[in-house]
C-alpha cells in the first residue's frame, strides 16, 4: 500500500514539468515545423512529411524557321527607276544624298539598256541637277555680296587691275620683311666644285644678298662634311637659313631656286621662326593675316 501511494505522489510531481516542456516545444515551432493541431499529431514532430510544391514545366516555344532574306524595296526601285514615279517638285526638293543615288540609278539604267527613253529620263534628271547647282551658286553669290566678311574677292580678285594691285601689295610685304630680317638671319649655301647647277644658284644668291643686305656664307660640302651632316645636306645646291646667335635653322631649298621663289620661301620661313604665323598659315602674307585668306581667322558673327 505504501508503495502505491509513493508512486502516485511521484506522478503528481512530474506532470507539471512535462507540461511545461511540451509548451516550450510548441513555442519553438516554425512555419516549416507546424505546431500540433487540435489532435496534437501533425507536423514533422510526428514524422509527417510536408508536401513538396509542384514544379511547373515550361512550355517549349516552337522554333522559328529562318526566313529567306527579302531584297530591300528601295534597292528594287533603284534597279529599275521610273520617271513617272517622281514629280518635278519631288526631284527638286529631294535630299542631295537621295537625289545623287537616284541620279546614278537613272544613269546606270540608261547605260544598261541604251534605250532612247532611258537616256532621255537620265538627261532630264541630270538637267534638274545642273539647275539646282546653278541656283545654289546664285544664292551663294548674293550672300557673299551681302556679307563681305565671308567673301574672298579681296584676297583673290577677278579683274586684271585688282590682281596686279594685289600682287604689288604682296611684293612690297616681302621686301619690307626681308630687309628688316637682314640683321637677325643669314643664309648658308652648300655647293660642290663640280656642280653645274651651283653656278646658276650662286648668281641668284648674289642678287638676293645685294638687294636685301643679307649675309650669305658659301660652304663647299666636300670640305665641310660635318656641317653638311648636321644640316642634312644630301644634294647640292642647298640653302639653309639660320638665326644669328641661335641654333635654330630652317631649310630654304634643295636644288636650284629662282629669285622670286627664294624671296617668298625666305619670307615665310622668317615669319614662322619669328612666331608671327603657325604652320597652318604658311602661305598667308602679312597683309592678309586676319582676313579671308587666313585659315585661322574666324568669320565675323552675323
């Protein structure tokens, strides 16, 4: 009897602990491990497997068959252009790129067929092109007259009298610049005793030196080979311009040079070494600098 009472008391003491443990477990259930239902027998605690989501199979799209490339409609029309497809207004106002392409198509068709009708069609379109070109030239001439800052007539005059005056202005510009540079620059002249061209060039140099007061130092290349190598003298006669007191030099000519050519080349070389012009302005005279003949001068704003 005592043994039975002892067992009953032990059962009463252990029941709350078991219940509290069961509550703790139920509080730790997650979405993946569901808490027990009303019967207390659901979820993975009771070895119940969750149903796996059914995977949807992607439907395979039917493969598209490669279509045969279609010839561009524009190319088709250009293979066989018809004058009846275009009005005069359409041809006159057409973009230049499109018009040129169409003009060539008419020409090719005329050459291919050699028919009277196709040659006439090409001639008609070609006449429109000539008239359009003339119209542009007329508008351009009018704009140049209204805006003298865009015109090059002053630098490139059309009349004989104006051209003579322009040339006289350039010659005077050259003469003044070369006379002023005589004290700062000199010419080295390389020759050889058996050079027939050097005799002619020697006479040209004498005229230049007397006219502008320049120092010309004549040097036999065979006797001054080190200097010849330094100035890259490979042929004779050769003329090199040097700046006095400096190591700067500039080649003037390799071979025979006429007096007027020598003057212009020395003039441009002096201006370049003085920093008065850039290589882009090589052929620009001092009186033209800043004008329409100067490639680096900007046109006046409208």
